[in-house]
């Protein structure tokens, strides 16, 4: 549906592919183009009326590429879907009510009772919960695998394996998987792959170009960029997969607001420049963190010291602003001193907006195949503030931590309601990405 965007050279009459930045700046909709508008208008609708009874009876034949009922999307929805699909180099996208909805619908579209799915061990907590609590409850067998599996994924595939679900980098711990090695096996075996690409966005990594069948994004985050929208997207590599996703979304009653679609499309136009700033600030912050004696490890694939750096350099066009920092163990009073005095870094769920965020994180109790050394893990999102100002906020936080440590005994920061298993970092929480 979405052929490669091309631009005719005035001098040579040849077609060349436009850059993703240019595509986003010029993305529009039929009615906007016809009216001379730069932005697609907001079309809100429930009932769609038809001129003839024949058109009404035949309306469902246009489910996949037309406006037939408000639940399935209006022109505003399709404009955003087309813009994301072009950026992903996919066939077409389905817009969902949230990133979690995009994950759940992608899994639901291809897994049924008696099937087996493989899920990367470092997936978002809500992905695991959907697999363990919903899919398993409906007779789907779920297995988890280490992110470093590569081509060895072949040994894990079963005769009834229907899908391999991926997320790279890993949620909270930021391990990179070799997607090319995995998809070379799954394509040969006829197994569908889906990948949560929220961290990188299709501006920095395009899963479909690496053999993935479904690229998933929480548009709530970087695609929107302003912390005021809940939306998701599933982009299919082919027409048949797109129709399967569209049908599944329709059967589950998925619906999205035209206003939210408009806001995300507007955010897309500045995605490139925002990501450039997020990465620059993240690199400055990670460099600063690495020099602090309380820091055991910085988890960010764009660092040459990161285990996934070579894969990142090979497959990615950049890095976003989200990373992890493993500190020496903090007691609860020390944690309070560290976090509660922050001025610029805010504590809150989600990320990908203009603001910097920093929160404690607890990944390992929901890992089956991964381990991390003892310590206190924090998740940091580098926003659009000046890095010098953010570093001043961090310097004050570490000064409070050092002062508190002079008067506190070593004790891992934990949720007092949940005992911490030996050898694991932190304690289980309800979610790990928002």
C-alpha cells in the first residue's frame, strides 16, 4: 500500500527515495491536500452515511483502506497510519488506543489455543503479564528466551510455535538482540515475528528492514513527544498481515481518538530533531554518570563499553534518550534523600516526552533467563532541557546520597511489602516501562 516515497529530480527526471525527515514534514491527507492545508483536519465520526443502498451493503469491503464506521478510523486515523507506515518502510499501520493495546492485539492476532509463542526475556512487564495471564489462560504456551540467543533461536522453535515476540533494547536493562540472526531463522521456518520498537522509533531502527513482520510502537512516547497522548501503532510488513491485524483490532473493539491521532501526527514532524537532542543529552548524562563512584554500570547501547554496542552501530541510526544506571545498593532512607530533592528530573511513569525523568526500577523478578549484579537500578530519560542544568540537579542528588550514606547502614532499597529474593536486583513491580 505504501510504496517507497519518491521525488523526481528536475534536472535528470529520475526518482530517488526521500529521507524520513522529509517524508514526515510533508505527510498529509487527501482532504488536506485538496484544501491546501498543511495539517490533516480532525475528522470525528461514529456514523458514516452512504448515498446508495449498494454502497451501504458493500461497506465492509472498504474496511482496510476506507472510512466505513467511526470505530475503524476516520481520514485522520488513516493519515497517521500512512505516515508511520512510510517511516517504518511497511505496508500499512493500524493505530491502537495505546502501546500496550498494540502489543496485545499483535499477539492475539496470531496466537490461539494449542499454539506456542517465544517471547524475549527482557520484554516490557505488561507484555509478560498479557502472555502469562491472558494468553496462557486461553491455552497458549509461552516460553522466554535470552536476548543473546541469535541464530540459536532455531533450537527453541517447536512444531506449534506461531510467533517470536521481540523487544530491543530490552526493557529497563537495555540488552540488544541480534534481530537479523533471529529473523533469518524464523523466516525460513515460517514463524511470525513482532518487535516492540518504542525505544528507537522507526527513525532510528526499522525492524521490517531486518526481517521482522510486525513493528510495534507506543506512540504515547517519542512519536507524540509531548506527554499528553495515549496511542499505539502496529505496522505490517505485508498486506495479509496488515489485514489480520486490522481484523483483530476490529473484533476487539479497538478505537482511537481523531484528536489524539492529530496530535501524534503533529509530533511526528519534529521527531527527527527531538531525537537528535535526546541522544546528545543522553550521551552527556551517561558520561557524567560513569564518572561517579556510586555507579557500577551505565546501561546504554550507544556507549562503546556496552555489550550491545557493535549491534547498535551496525543496525541503528542513533539512540534515544532512555537508559539505565546501576548504582551500589541504596537503603530506603538513602533513596528518599536521592530522589525526593530532585528539581528538574521528575518522577513519573512513561517517557519519550520533552521532560527529563528518573525513577527506581525493579526488573529481575520478572526475568526468566537474565541476571544482573547486585545494586540499585534507576531508569533515566534525558529530556530536552539543557544538559548542564540536568547535571547540576544530578550533582545535588548525589551530594544528598553521600550525606545520607554517612548516617545509614547498607541496605538494598526495596518494596517493604515484598521480600527480595536472594541474588536479584530489587523487587517485583506492576510495570517497568511506563
